[in-house]
């Protein structure tokens, strides 16, 4: 897969994200998932990626840890004692994806944070885009896309946001299948009205627009969506859409209709 052309239209990019999501839903191993994420990351214009639970890169503990970051970088962090990752800390304060140059607006940076980012730049992680994936009751997580030199492919942030969400959910599923407990069971089916609202959410519609389409009040739309979020035990609407697609509660054909 070559880097996406600058003049590629939104539908071409959306189709690529859709194909990735479909692949991630069926993928059977962490190695195959890593290859798929690396492929679409490069296509979107990024050089490196990481899908992780929030244990700092300088430490080795169990959890989701899928990355093609340089091994030497992680070793250097441990050598210098730089175990507090400012990117991970910033993602714990964000509800949507953010570029690394926005980190100072999310957290207060200390000298150790600046040293961390200087070391990252030395290893080809100059700037990036991070997608928070924080699920209530579970270890915090996030997906990161990095470049070795500016500029960032900012026009592709929305696509990276979706890839990060689908990639993390696939890693979460595979990690669950590797434990003794197995993957979490799918929740009970949504009601028809919850499904109707969710499909419109997946199409990017606001509560006001959904209300007009379905003949409901905006507050009622929000109540249906919040009920669906509780059913899936997720914190954000994007996580809800991803989980619903992965469990086949809704389909891409419905979203694209």
C-alpha cells in the first residue's frame, strides 16, 4: 500500500478505513494486526505507530503493546530513567485525537517531559497524532501515529482517529482471547430506536439533525445514545460505533447507505 495521494477524495480514504476495520474485525493474531496497522498508517502518511495500554514505554509490564517504534528508543528511555510519557498523560486528559504539538494545552510539561520528547525526536518520532481509547473499568489505552519529520498529514487525522479506534478494539479482542477468561461477551441487542440513532451517529450526524430525521426530540436522541453507551460500557460515541460494528449490531452498508 503506497502513501495516500494528496488529491485522494474523502470517499477513497473512507473506503480504505472501512477495509481496514473489516480486516481488523476478522484478524486472528497480534502479528497480523500489527502488519495491517503499519500498512494503513504508512498509507495515511505516518512512519510509526503504537497501540498500548497505559504503562509507560520505559517499563515492561503486561498489557496491550503493539508497536513498530524503534527498540533502541525504548531501551534509551529506561537507560535515562525517563519513564513518564507525556503523550500518554496527555491522552488521559483528551476525549478525541490530538497532535503532539497540542500537548502543552492538555498538561503542564516538566523538564523530564521535554527531555522525553527530545529523545523521541532523535529516534524518528518528531511529531504525531494520538487517539485516546479509555474504556471504563479497564486499563487506559491509546493509539499513536508518528512521523520522522514535519509536516504531519493533518488532512488525514479523521481517518487516523478511526484507524486508532478500530485497531485498539481489535487488539483488545485479541488480548481477551489470549487470557483464560476469553473475550467479553457481546451485550444484549440494542432496541430499534437505539440502532436508528446509532446508525445516524456513525454517519456523523448531530443530535439535532438525527432528531429531524427520526422525528424525535434532540434530548430523546441523546437518551437513546447514552443508553446504548451504557449497554456497551463505553465512554465515547466513537467507541460505541466501533463496538457496535465489531459485534455486528450495525453494518458498514447501513452507515454508508
